[in-house]
C-alpha cells in the first residue's frame, strides 16, 4: 500500500469514482485505524520502558528519546480519535481541528464517571505534556523526565483510555463495519 487512499479503496470504502464516496464510512474506518494505532503506541511504550529500565548510560538516553517519540505519537492518535468522534457525531465542523486540551476536555466529558478515578484523569491530563516536548526545546531534560514519569505512572491508564474509547465507539456504532 502506498497511500491512505489506497487503503480506503482496498477496504471498499472509496469507489473508483468519487461520486460514491461515503464520508461516514471513511470516517469510521479512519477512527478504527487510529484506535489500533493508539493501542500499538501504548504497547510500544511498555516495551521501550522495560528496555530503558534494564539499560544504562547512553543506551538509557536513546530509550528516553524513543519513549518521547512514541508518547507524542500516542497523544496525536488520541487527539485524532477524539476529533473524529466529535465530527462523526456531528458536534464539530468537518474541517475544524481541535487542540489537545480540547480533546482532553472532550474525553473527560464523555467519560466523566471513569475520570473520577484520579489516576485515569491524571493520565489523560498528562497528554498535554506533549506540547512541552514539542515546543519547549530549552527544557529538554526536564521534559524528558516528565515524559518518563508519565509513562512510569500511567501505562495501565493509557491502555484503559484506549479501551474506553474503543468500547464507546462500538456502543455508539461508529466503527467501520
């Protein structure tokens, strides 16, 4: 596969002509792919963190960089998932983007009861730390320490966040058929 559009065609979502394009089905397909992507990033965080714990010196530094990259990808997938859910449920203009802070707030409103668990709420709130890693280069060491601390503290909750969203999407019938 060389492009996302080819994946859509192979999944039977995009017909050979654009006249039969089904935006809702394509959105559901994208949502499902992003959910799988987030799941893979969480699993990779666990694997890399285990390697980090058994490494030392320069190797640990390399693993911290890998953790920061995976963490960023996980957060972007989360943000895309929440944006897609909002778009598919008609609560957001189809061309609008949402910030990570809005995605966090949307998650907290969708899963209010679950976020009463301090760890889950802290875990989803920790996603905002991605902005610091991306935009505050002068604080590199501090940012890496924050990411490492987040991963050490919230691995299970990151997995739970992905599962909650997956179950919500299945219940609301907004995943690809």
